[in-house]
């Protein structure tokens, strides 16, 4: 679902945490480079398609999604 293309200060803070989580998981060897790229590309594509709801969902819940889908 497309939404208003505005990221709030909270969204930006959540994005920083999400990006750090992906990078730290890769650095720790928990995510392969291709997995980290895939996760980041997914969120970038959502933003490119103006699907801000999807991107914000990843910013807010990315740690859970990574645990479930990649580390489970």
C-alpha cells in the first residue's frame, strides 16, 4: 500500500537502527553479504516504489524479520 512520502524523525531514527542491525549482523558473520544486500535492496525498492508503509515496517521490525527469515 502506498502512503504519504514523508519519513518522520522517528522513522529516520528507526532506519538508523535497522541499517546498523544489518551491518552488525553481517560483520558478526550472521548474515552473508548477499543476504545483507538483499535485505537493504528490498527496503530501497519499497522506497523507490513509494511504498513507505513497507519501508517503515522494516525500519520498525527489521530485527524481528531478520531473525525469522534469515537466522531462524
